[in-house]
């Protein structure tokens, strides 16, 4: 290509980069900025003249939702350069020149020379401010509606009880049966409203973990006691095994909900057989399995179980109702405890949910980093 053609292509590329609506910059292998487009300038406030030739880590800072700094160990650009493949870091917070935090969606791709060697990387980061605003508006709408529904529901339940007990005059057997149906639906609505409010509080960081030594063995025993009646009503067994106990720390009341949700689901989605809760360890972490002989979850749906409102296609076989919020809440609580939730499942054979918890010392470090306010 002649030099005038090269210059023309360069000018065209410059124009394309400049008019791109998404923030974009190019770095070499040392993360020194080679190209910085106009959208990057308007999103982060740094002009091209201020950043060219500088290492991006000196003026850009990416922080994820949990406050974890990505630019040192988990820098998406460094990962891209090191592994020579595209990295999508998702929506993170970028620190602008003004000190303001801007939500951006980061994806990085490696750049190669003619010999196929990685010579740098390009990062594209659309501004997600509008999407974040819509998301937070949606969350606050859900929370307001849920709050407003709670009071009338409590009153409806109270009056239903009065009528059912005959306090407003004698009722027939058929009226009593109909009132029971209304009552069970009011209870379902109440559970949905409470789950929505709890999930909103957990997701927005308004729930604080009260860190104390946590007796998992006692928690499992209590859970078995609570659910034994439900299991025997369905003709299912429910048992626990303690192989080994690792000292852990956490919020007993909050974390009990994890075990209760998993056991309640195990019983709900099982037609024959039963559930085993097993306490043990893997490496230095505590490990709790909740294993059932239930309907299972298809392999292509397993990855969705922690999403809000998700219900697996196998749920219908059990005739059970649900909102699909329980596991979203469970996942949030496990994450707040620095733990991990894994699922193995096979349709028609059963499911095994496993929760891992860090040993007490690591959890104490998390406690120090924990922010947020109680409601
Ligand atoms: P739900 O209120 O529907 O029970 P969850 O969030 O607790 O909501 O669970 C989401 C979905 O995951 C359920 O609807 C069900 O399809 C599936 N699921 C959860 N636990 C199990 C289990 N132990 N066995 C089979 N399916 C399960």
C-alpha cells in the first residue's frame, strides 16, 4: 500500500474511533495508552493529551459492585494481553477525573502484529449510567409496591381468620373450604412480598452480617426438626450426617435461611425418597451438602437457578408453587458470607446443592471489609 493510501486509512480509522459512541482506548503490552477516543474523554473526563503515553493504571480505576479493585490482580486488559483472548468484565465502576464513579461495561480484546504476537489490547467501555438508573428505578418500584402490599395483606389475613373462626357469624363447610383457599393464597402473596423485600435489602447492601462463631451442627439439627413434619407428610425421609465440623463465622439467623431454603426446596421438588444434609469439609472450608432424590434440573437450566423468578421446567412435575426468589436470596446470603454455592443435578435422579464457607479466620477479614447499614 502506498504511503498516501496508508495515511488515508489512518485518517479514516481516526474518524471512526472519534465518532464511536462507546468509550474506547488502545494500550501496548505495558498498558501505555496509544489511542484514546472522544467518548472515553467525555465519560471519564481525561483528555487525549493528558493520557497518551501514560500507563492506564495510573489514572483509570475499575471497581466491581462488591468494591473489589480490578486494576491490580484482575485487570481485564492484562488478562487479555496475557491470554490473547477476549475478556468481558461486565459492568464495573470506573473512576472519572472528577472523582465521580461511572458505571461502564468493559470488554477487552488483544491486538496482534503481522506475526500473530500480542502487542497490546483494546478496551471498549460503553457508559451504563442510564441502564443503572433504570435498574435502580425498577428495584425501588418493586420495593415500594411490596411495602405497600404488606399492610393490606396483613389486614386481609386477620379478617379472614376472624370470619373462618365464626366470629362474624356461623359459616357453612363450603364457605370454610373457600376461605381456606383464599387464606393459602394470601399467605403465598405475603411470602412473595417478604421475599421481594428481603432480596431488595440484600442486593442493595442494606443487610449487615453480624459475625459470630456459627455452630453449623446445631443449625442443621434445628433445620431437620423444623422440616421433619413436612417430610413425613409427603412420605419422604430427612436425615443429617456430620462428618467433620470446621469452625466458621457468620450470621446464624441469616445463614439459617440458606439451609432452610435448600432443605425446603429439596422436599418440595422430590416425589419419592428423601433428603440428606451432610456437614463436612473440603480443604480448609466447611462444606454442607443438601442432597435429594427429586425431579432434578435439566443441565441447560442449572446455570439459571440463582436468577430472580427462575423456575426450572421440571418444577411443574411436583405440582408445587413458588416464586423463583428463594435461591436468589440463598445465593446473596452465601456470597455475603464469602462462601460459594454449587449445584449438581440430574433429571429424574435428584439434585445436590453444596455450600462452601471459609474458615473462621478468613471470614473475620471479610467482616472488616463489610459495609452497609441495617434497615
Ligand atoms: P421456588 O420458589 O420456585 O421454589 P427457588 O428460587 O427456591 O424458587 O428455586 C428456583 C427453581 O429451582 C425452582 O422453581 C425449581 O424449579 C428449581 N429447584 C430448586 N431447588 C430444587 C431441587 N432441590 N430440586 C429440583 N429443582 C429445584
